[in-house]
C-alpha cells in the first residue's frame, strides 16, 4: 500500500535513497567509452579477405572514448575487451543509480519544502511565484 501522508512518503523516499546509496558501494571499477569489434581487409592480393565471399581479418576489439575533448581509440586483446566491457557496464549502472537518486531527492526536497513552509509561516505568507522568495500578503507601508 502506498504511503498516505507526507511523513510516510518522506520516510519512503529517504529509505529508497539509502538503498540506492548502499547499491553504489557494490559497483566495481568504472571506465567510460565503448567497445567495438572490427573486421578489416588487407592490401595483399589473393588474400582470403578479397575472396568471394570475403573472409575479413578479425575480430579486433577496440576501445574508444573522449579524453580531454579528443577521441582516443585503443586496440585491445579479447581479455582486455572483456574487462573494459565490465567496467563500462559498471559506469552505466553508476550513472543510472545517481539519476534515480536525483529524482528521489527532488521529490523529497519538494515535500520537505512544503513541510517547512507550512510549519514556519502562517497562512498569510506565501512564496512569490516570480522570485521564489517569501512574500507577505500584508500591505507594506509606502516609501517616502
């Protein structure tokens, strides 16, 4: 059954947030980029890569990523490619968890702000929709 009041919803968000934070600790090494398998043809006439049907050379594993604004590509062995794939998957999982944490934090923040506004101010104080600051509905004295 979903939580009904603000305190229950807030406690539910906080528990989900803590669960996601604990999940972060289980993530292993991370690395950015992507892994591709390439097949190539050589320049040697009569090679099997020029036969009919062609049998290209490979597969060759390559890691590609942006490093300091430049695309970097590195050829990998099959075992290195397996490691990179694991690290890249960990990185994607990390980003996904952080995205979920941000969404939950935004919902919790909204509830906490509503609680603070209702606890600290009488009904005549409101947030100014234009500036986001508190504004009183009482009239202010005119400036001289």
